């Protein structure tokens, strides 16, 4: 505040007073590129000053401001104001980028700096230290378990203690290079044909010795055939032959028929349709819903003689198709095609009993 002027010296308590919006100043500082990089921010604006009286009351010198009643003294003046601000403790902080106080940062760089204030960049390196992937986490959080560590120092201790399978290189600009430790043994086994594939191993280890050690572990266990339930020798275990490929369809039919015979509350014809349909589905490897329409037509053609000779069996087959239709697996056209197949077979074999 300043005095009104020499011409009005008689009014000793007459001063100029103006208002400034703190919200406007804060928003200007927040948008300043230099303030985002922990440097000083300067804000220039114009303030309107109006004359007013300042009075002091009491021993505590309480000040009060009153507007003058005389309109002639309400002449306003403009004042150019410059406000400078700096974040508390900014000098002690380790900034991500170093700029001189005279540098003016672009908005793009300012956004990057603001992003990196509490963000950590993880560079994952594989295959002879080649950069494969970069990941950014906020609030100093761990990329593996998402634990918030609070600071860059905290995430350093967390990564070294909780995720010690990797090597870390902690840089000053909140960037961490992550790589796999060389002493980690990676062995991938894929199928009986590729007995084992060695990617990385510690020291000079002969693959033949590793293969012998692997076979030694297999010798300690006894393996049984998945269908015959008989003991298998080591040669058969490590061979390329798959025991699932030795399944006898006739044997499976016998086992499945035994299961259907145990069903209670169903007729003989229903058991027969269950057995024929299940055997057909297994032998033809009907695995998808889109195969069902084709399977119904082929099943009707294959078992036409049985379906035509037995009215009860034919009725059970039609009931099964109705259930498939209710589940939207077949439509009315497929059911009609199956009926046409049976009618054609009946006409061609009119001499045979129905």
C-alpha cells in the first residue's frame, strides 16, 4: 500500500487498496512450465486500486478499512503487480531434468515433467540387453504386485527384497532397467518328441548329463497305461507313442454299453439310442455345435435300417432330435431332411418288414 499523494497529505489515513484473487494466482502458477519443474514462477497482472480510509482502534492497533463517502476521492488507479513463488523444498529435491532459471520450458516438456513427478519408468531388457518393453507406474507403485512404495527409495528396497529374480539398475531420473539374472535356469519341456529344450544354463553343463539326470528321475517312478492300466517300462514312457492313440473303439463301446445298462428309469429303446448316438459322436469326433446338423443326417443314413424296423426306436430318435432343436443345435429343416432320408429308405426296401 502507498499514500494517496502529496496533494492530499492532510488525509494521513487515506490510502489505496485493491483486491487480488488467490485462486487466479494459484491457477496461473499451476499452469506455469517453470513452476512444474520446481523452479520459480512469476505472475504479472494489473490490480485496480481505489482510495480508502485505514483506521486503527484499541491498544492492539486493529485496522479497519472504510470506503470514502466523497465520490471525488473514488478515482481508481491501476497498478502493475508481479508475484513470484517457489515450491517449498524445491531446492532440495532432485529434479528429473536440469534446466537453468532462464530457460522457458515448452508445454510438452512441462507435461512430461509433471508426469514423472511421482511416476517410475521400467525398461525391460532381454536377449543380450535389448530393450523390449517400457512400462510406467504412478505413485511409486510396483509393476509386479502394484504395492505403493511411497518414494523412489522405497520402490528400490521393495524390488530388491520382494522380486529378487531380476537384476535392477536404478537411475537418478526415476528410471529402472530390469533384466533377468544370469544364474536363473530356464528349462522348457514341450511334448514327448522334444524331450527337453535348454535355453539358458549356469556354467558349462553338458546337455547329455542333463538328459541322464532327467531320465534318472523318471526311473524312480512307476507309470501305468492310461487305458490298459498296466505297468509301463521306461522305454515306452519316453517314446513318441501316445497311449491315448492306442484306444480300441470296440473296447470303448463295450464299456459304454455297460454304463448305459446301469441307467434306471429308461426303456430299452432309449438305452439303445443313447448307445448308438454316443458311439457315433465319439467315432466321428463331433466336437462343435456346428457339427450337430451334419451328424444328425449322417446318423439317420447310417442307422436307417434299424430306425425303420423299430417304431419305438424311431420315436426315441425323433424325441432326441426335438431336444436338440430346443437347444438350438438343429432347425426344422434338418429334422425334415432326416424324415425324408427314412422315407426314401423305406420306399427302396418296401419288401422288408417295418
